[in-house]
C-alpha cells in the first residue's frame, strides 16, 4: 500500500514539471512563502523540517504581495483548497487550516479567482512535499500528503 494520499495538482500544463518529495528523510513542511501577483501566484518557496528548501517561479516583482506561514512543531494540515486562475493556466491561490486551528490564505492580489475552489484530501495531514509545474510563474501546484492510516 502506498504512503501517498491522492495528489491534486491545480493549474495548467505550461512550465517545467517539478516534484519535491522529502518523505525518505521523514521531514515534513515547516514553512511556505508565497509571492502573489495581481492575477496569479508568481513564486513559492518550501522549507522542510530537515532544512531542505526548494523554490519555484520567479522572485518578487514590484506590486507583488509576500505571504508566509511557519508550522509549529506537531502542527499539520487539516483542510486545504486550491484555485486555478480564470483561464485555468496558472495557480491563483490556496488556503489551509491546521490541526492547531491556524489559517493561511495566499491568493492573487486582485482577490480570489472566480473559478470554483478545488478541495484537497489532506490524508493524515502530514505534508512531505509539493508537486507542480513552473516557469516564471506557478503554472500548476499541489501538496504531497501521507495517506491517513487506519487503526488495526
């Protein structure tokens, strides 16, 4: 049985594919930084508990808004939604809630996309990486979660 919960990637097919999977080390996501532009997510940086870090897209452009969230020890995802932009070719934002009742939302500067949000099954809530496509912006994006285990 796979340890990977079903992966939901939202956005388009442009850019270069990427996968940042730190499951082999047992590390989970520690911090996420997001630069949002008027109509899309431009840049995402992910830091794991083992110190591994990856960035996707391009750095901040004047007028972009930088948002970040740092997970506390023992804090995991409890809910997650992703949005594509109105043309479906980029990520326009995401929001999540955590097991410690914290909330984070990073969406395009002009407000949420008019496109319906895509809810994501967060499995156990343990996020050990990300997957998507990027070039100068985030074309598509999703999180990698450990499947929720059933007690024996």
